[in-house]
C-alpha cells in the first residue's frame, strides 16, 4: 500500500520553528483540550501521575522535559534543575520489581541544555548532561539523548560518546530518514550500546535525508536489522504496524530475550497497541513529555499524520 504522506508536513514543520506562530497558537488556549492528548500536563506532578499509571499497566516510561533551542544559559540551568527535581520526585514511585531493565528513563534534548549557545555550547550541554547523568545513575534511572535536526547530529553523537565514558548505559537516538544512519547503526551496535531507532521528525533536505515514505521505511528496516543482529540493546520507536511486525520477526529469529530490546511509542498514540505488546511479553516504554514549552513537540505530532491535524482543526471549530 502507498505510504500516506501528510501534504502539509513541510509547512507544519516550518511552523514548528516559528516563534511568531508559537505565540499565536499559545494564545488559542489549547493546552487543556488538544495538547493534553500528547502531553499529560505542564507540571511535574502531572507527569509523575502519568508515569505511575503507565507503570501500573506494565509499561515503562521515558520522560522528556519539554523545551528545545535554548538561547540563554539560565534557561539551560532551569532545565537541569527540572530534571533533578523530577529524579527526586521519582524516588517515591513504586517501580515494578523483578525486571532486569530500569522502568524509568529520562530523555534529554541537548539543545535544551545549551548545545546551540554561541561559542562553547557543546561543552555547556555536555556539562549539564553530566549533572543529570550523575543524579540518574544514583537513582537507578536510565538516560537517553534525543536526536534533533541533522545540523546537530555530529555534535550530539560526540557528547553521547563522552557521557558514555562515565555512564555506559546512556542511550541515543538514530533517525532512519538520514542517509548516514545505517553506518551510525553499525558503529553503535556493539555490546552495551543502547540505540532508539525512529524514522525522524524534522524537515530535512534531500542532500542528507530520504524524502519518500517508502525510502524511509526501507532504511528503517535495514537499520533495524543491523541493530537487532548486533550486540547492543535496540529500542524500536515506531507506531507503524509494518515496522513493529518487522521487529517482532527479527527479535524472534535472533533469539533475543525480553530483556534484550524494547518497543517504544509516544504518550497518547496507539495505547491499545502498546498494551497488546506488553501482553505479548515485550517491554514497551512510553515517551512522555511534560512542561509548558509544548509548541514544537505538538507541531511535529500534527505534521506526522493527517488524522492528528484533523483532530486539531475539529477541536478549533467546536470550541
Ligand atoms: P509514521 O508516522 O510513518 O506512521 C506509520 C503508521 O503508523 C501510520 O500509517 C499508522 O498506521 C500508524 N500510526 C501512526 N500514528 C497513529 C495513531 N495516532 N493512531 C493509529 N495509528 C497510527 N524523532 C526524532 O527526530 N528524534 C527523536 O529523538 C525522537 N524520539 C522518539 C521517541 C519515541 C519513543 C517515538 C515513538 C518517536 C520518536 N521520534 C523522534 C519521532 C519519530 O521520528 C517519528 O516522527 C514518529 O514516531 C512517527 O513515525 P512512526 O514510525 O510512528 O510512523
């Protein structure tokens, strides 16, 4: 079947980067009714409650404090403080016993930790990420470093390499739409290496990224094969039934145990499928974002799927 591509995707992804549109959309007062479908809330309490519910249903979580493209050091410091506070709040959470895999993870965006600050941005982001990694290690929580647009890929992978010297379980994300990613998968498929494989959510030029859905899916399958046949811990991040069944077949064929890989989906998307995979005996981790800077994240979700956009437009009309 033809892969459904949202014709408005380029426009929505451009809008995701527009501060002017962010102010307009934020003024619509959508937070409660529309944004809550993808974001459990703005407060730490709301994400702790959401995590508790997911854990109770047998799922794991990876929590992201929303924010990206930070332009001042104070904002990056505030992001670090938010993660440290979340890690303290998690100390009281009832975590399922008996799994070899930590049920709790935090996902970081280096651009929220200072990566794009002029001058020594990469060093600032590394120092900030180290602070979070130390607290996470002490709490038995995993850390993942998200992938952002392709101009940051080399810098992000360098920061992850540096973090892994002291914190070997730190994971990163590879995006199947980039031409380079199959090679990156090979480089990161060694023992202990945790990689989240996703299709990729940003608007990228043809010079660096596959443009058609078919090409991205073919790349995803090749990358999946490299990771699952490798020695690391693959994290299959997709809602696509075709990618999920490809992964199910590969893990069965390679004899991986349930603690040697996981599926991942976004909060609010394909809840029934998440539960089905848990019933089948797979680990499923739900990427759960919180905070008031939901605009960029929300717009990328709208760009992914015509149905998400229709849902948003319907809710505007029925307000
Ligand atoms: P895609 O959007 O192509 O959808 C394929 C099919 O999935 C659809 O045709 C439909 O069948 C099904 N489907 C999708 N949504 C559905 C819905 N709401 N209801 C029912 N069916 C639905 N990106 C990035 O650039 N950097 C990152 O760090 C991350 N991190 C990340 C973590 C996790 C856990 C996930 C799941 C995703 C990311 N992403 C990401 C986002 C990712 O790159 C990608 O944009 C989205 O996951 C959408 O791609 P899919 O693989 O889900 O398939």
